[in-house]
C-alpha cells in the first residue's frame, strides 16, 4: 500500500456526490418550492379575491340570540 494508491481512491471518492446530499436535494428542493408557491398563492388570494359571503342566519337562530340579549322578539 503506497501513498499514491490511497490518494487516487480519495480523489475518486471526492469527485462523486455524497448520497445523503442527493437525497436531501431530491426531497428538500421540491418541498421548499412547494412551500414558497403556497405562500405566494396565499398572498395573491388575500389581495385579489373578494371576501367570502357569510351564510344567511336562520330565523330560529336570530330569535335565540335576541332572547339571550333580552331584546323582545317582534310578533310574540
């Protein structure tokens, strides 16, 4: 075992990418792109889409709320 053989193997291994780094890039890059795209779409939607319409409240619920507040319900 001479020094040149060891140096040659070390140089050959150094040229290839670390498998852990490849896995990290394959999983990490799409994840970051996904999160950034979601944030951009969220900000766009907050600025440009109209606010949601509220559901109509039923008459029964209106009566119940008014009774809780102590306001007399008309018609009773």
